[in-house]
């Protein structure tokens, strides 16, 4: 069973992929990100805090999953932009 990426992360990652890759490549990277994210969530301990920090925790896992899906070949600036968009929920 696949886990859904957090909305803010999914939107920010899709925006980045759309601006840099062809549709087929972007879709493949997004699927790989979702698969890695599912593995991370299954392996990660459950967060102890049940408030807004919980969403930040899963958002962080999604960014790490994207980093791994890109085979660790992505600039820090890209990761910071995705994180910024996720945290601020910019459209």
C-alpha cells in the first residue's frame, strides 16, 4: 500500500519537475519519490507530538524521498525552494 505524499510537498515537487523535465520523466520521478516516501514512512518511528510538528515531520520525509529519487543529484537551492514552498504553502 502506497502512502500519499503531503500536499504541500507534492505540489512543490511537481512544480519543480514540471519546470525542468519532460512530462514522462517528471511522472517517473514523482512515482519513485512516492515509493521511497512510502518506505521511509513505514521504517520511521511514529512522531511523539500530535500537532503541527507532525506534518513537518512527514514533509521532511517527503523531501528526503525526493532527494533519493533524484539519485542525490539535486542542488541545495532546489531542496531549500521545495522546503520553503512546503512550509509556507505558497502556490
